[in-house]
C-alpha cells in the first residue's frame, strides 16, 4: 500500500532516492522497481535486515531494472549519514509523527537533498488521527508511537522553515480511517470478527485494486483520507 502518488512524484531511472524511515520497505520497493538507486534508512535493525533481504529477492526475481540498486542502512533522522546534496528525491512516509524533534529531522532531509530536488512527506491527517486518539489511549501511548497530530498548516510551515518549498498536497487511504476507528473503539489489540472482516476487505482491495473501491476511495479521500501527503522542492542554487 503506497501513500506517495508517483504520478505526482515521478522518479526517473538512475536517480538517487532516499526512503527515510523506510519501515519494512513498501516505498523503497516501489522506487527500486522504477529503476532508482535507492537507499532505505531506518533506525530499527530488524527492519533494515528485512528490507535488505527483500532487495536481494527482487534482484533474483528479475523485478529490478538494469542498473538499479537498493541498499538498506541503519541510521537516525537527526543525523543522516550522508553528505550534503546527495539525493535527487526523498520519501519520508509516516515517520515524522514519531519523532520528538521533527524540525531537526526536516532540516536533515533538506540538507541531504540536492538543489532542485524533490521531497514527499506523509503523516496521519488531523481529523482521522484525532478520532483515533479520542477513542483509544493505547493507540498512541506506546513506545515509538505517534507523539503529535499535524494540522496541514503546521506541516507546511515546518517544511518551509526547514528550507523546502511545498507546492502540492493531497489525502490518501480514506477506506483505512474507519478501520482504525473500529480498532480503537473495540481495543487496538482486539481482533474481533468485525475487525477481521474489515481487515480482509482492505487486504483484498490492496491486492485486487477493483475499480469500484478505487473510485470510492478517490471520492472519499478529500474528506476521510487517513494520510496527508505533501510534495515539496528544495530551491535550486
């Protein structure tokens, strides 16, 4: 399930791209399939190891365009282990809401981005996230959990303060918002029948991508989209 829309954030073959806070690699794998030179970074060694394994499997399966490469590295968002102006593009998907010093992390993203480079940042959207927090303390009061809820204006202002120029945004994953509200209402660890049924529906939708649910989500995203996606650029030198 991708949150960044690569029609709005196109990646050219051979571009050097960072997936900061890659998790288990959903965006990193998509970037590699597009022929990018991908660096997937995460603080979790387990997730770095898993992404490394899947990068190798993709190469063996012939899913990687000739010349493209993917590596996974462990690192911190507060001191990215790269020189200034290293990357043509950067993805930071659903990670900033976990970081106490998000301003420093944004400054690091802009630092390692080339002048004229592109940045895609996604975070949970204010309204759906606010509902989750109201329904369940356990949803966010966990180690490594969400520590803030972003409003659109706050995200744009922080990116500008870091030196980026936001130019487009949208919302994504409207069908996922009710799922998380249901989980929060019944208990985030309670996999009861309605939760399991909704989860199966989402999994089916991700795999099959039927026209009906894709069209429905597109209509609902402006109102219920669970994620806010902001696209920005670093001013050219």
